[in-house]
C-alpha cells in the first residue's frame, strides 16, 4: 500500500540537503512510537515497530526545484513524499500519526500536512514496467562489515537481487518460495539518453555502527520479470536493500513505447 503525503512548506525558498534519507527514516521511526494508540495489543506484540524495516520511501518531489551545490532550493509549491509497505497496519497507523502532528519537520524546514492519500497495489502484469521514485541498492555478501555494491553492468546483478528480495520476503512472511527468480531490464531510451550513467552515490549519515556510509545505487525506468510474489513484494516493500533508508521505491507505469521498442537486459 502506498501513502502519499502532500506537504506545504511553511517558508518560501527553503533549503534542504540533497540527501535527507536519514532524516525521513528518523521521522518514520519517531512516528512508530505512537502506534500503540492505533493498534490492539496483539498487533503491538506481533510487530516490533521500532525495528520494523519492511517499508520504503521516495525522494522528496519538489516542483521547480533548484540545486545549489549539495542543497535543494524549493519554492512555495507543495512537495510530495511517498511511503510504501505491504503492511497495511503500518501504513494506516503512520498516516494517523502524521495527521495528528499536522506539521512535519525535515532537517530545519517545517512543512504543513495538506492532505494524505492512499493507493492500493495495482494489478501487476507478467512483466510490469516501473519508474524509480528512489535509487535501487544491492550488495554482494562480504565476510567483513563493509559493503560491495552491485551496479547495472555486473553479470550477477539478477542473482543477488533475487537473493536479497527472497531473504526479505522470508523474513516478513515467514515462508519461502519455490525457485524464486527476478530479472531486471532497463529502459534503453533512458540509458542512451544518460549515456549509460544511471548510477547514483547516496550518502547515509549515522548508519548503524558504521557512522557514514556511501551507497552506490542505480536509477532508471525498468521492467521486472520473474516470480509474481517477489515482483509484488518489490513494489510494496522496495526493490533491493536499504529500503528503510529510502532506497528501491518503484512506481508502476504502462508506457506505450515499451510495446514497440527494444529493451536492454542485465
């Protein structure tokens, strides 16, 4: 389920850092402390909301934004934030808390909550098309605590993407899938227009016990093929890893050009 927050800045020409992943994650974590008012006792015991990580959120969608070095300059137009999770109790409780707050602060900028909107998961066809609302990050397992990030040109992208999604699926649903598979195909027009530069480096501040983490990720319209349950889970909970830090959020689209055009596969 998608939750859309429409936020109006309380000051004009505000400035926020380009990367606000940690701040938005903290905002969501803060809201979960109030969930006990909206969930019965059995749900509270079943879900440890403070450590719940089966969700994702988008980048801030700021109309007519300007970039000044490492900061985003916004005007007076409302901005939009999307949050998604397969857990409807999590999403609906989050919405109730935000409505109570009325004002949401991101970094030093305060926003008034104009309205909230819900969007149910649509029917996803056999090979659904998506745009990225936030970059996708996938890692290759390491013996150390360091991360080795997988990029679009890596031959084992699909394998580790499947492994990561199936691991998260098992953790959430408590069951495994027979022969899980995922395969990503990137939009060739977008890749050519970007001259194959579809990677992003996102800085996460205060990441667990590692302090500062640089996440290598990719950002492109794409098609997902494979196990229907994993595709749906990727749409609702985010594709890849670090989704509770705002990575991997997808939006379902049905562009005509894919019917006629070729695709680039990983």
